[in-house]
């Protein structure tokens, strides 16, 4: 049996890529359709936490690491905050597309990749991530009194703002000085 050309429809998109097609002479079934098309480019999607999302902008270039390869991508969308539910993570959905069309083939469905921004090198006060606490009033650390460790002097609560984090530490601002000791959990 053959399928008359007049029974085929044109796709209402600017471009499409054939993902799969049955061999000539093969039966067309529900499990084996005549052809499968992809109508949009491959992309990377991830959920950014609040602090990350503040530094992400549509149009910003980022690096996408796929195994040992690095390619340049561009953020095409930063969505609104989504609450956890239905298997979703809390945060802002971010979409990244490869800039070079040749790199699109490297981005396959369900592939684990790493997306990294350009970053910056600026000096800041850092504390261990395990020392940062948070409650309804915001993020804070407990600064040790600096006295003899055998005394039971209470630690002082010091409100902080986390600027960025990495490598087990967070750059923070707040009423802290270099050399202050903070309690870690």
C-alpha cells in the first residue's frame, strides 16, 4: 500500500527536522509512525534558585558543558518563580539554547549538562556554607563571642545577605569582620 501525496500535510512551522521515518515497505502503525519531526531546536532547561536568578538575564551568554566539550549558549528565557509541586523544584525556570547550530546535535533529550555563567572575581567576606542559618527573619550566622571557648557565652545572631556561593563557602555582607568566628552546624 502507498500513501498518496495529497494525504500528507505541510507542517505549520518555519523549519522541522526529521527524527525518524519508517523504511520503504514497512508497515505504518501506532508504534511505528510514518515519520517523527522536531519543530524546535534542542535546548537546556534548569531551575535557578533565587540568588542565581538575580544574576541571570535573557540574552546573556553562558557556557554549556556536555561531557568534555564546552559550547556557548544564550539564555533565551527566565521564567517566573514556580512553587514546588507535581515533581517540580522551587525556583525560576531558565531556558538556554546553543548559539552555534552545529552544537544543537550535542543537546539530546535527558542529557545531563552543566551551565556556567561568566562569573566575576571580586573580594568579599566569606563564611562556610554550614554556618549559614535561615528563618522567617532571613539569613544569619551565629558569631562566637570571641572569649574563652570553655565559657558558655551566647553567640550573637548576625543578619547577613548571601551574595554568591561555591566551593563550600558563601560570600556575604553583614556586620562581620575578617577573623570573626561563626558557629557551624
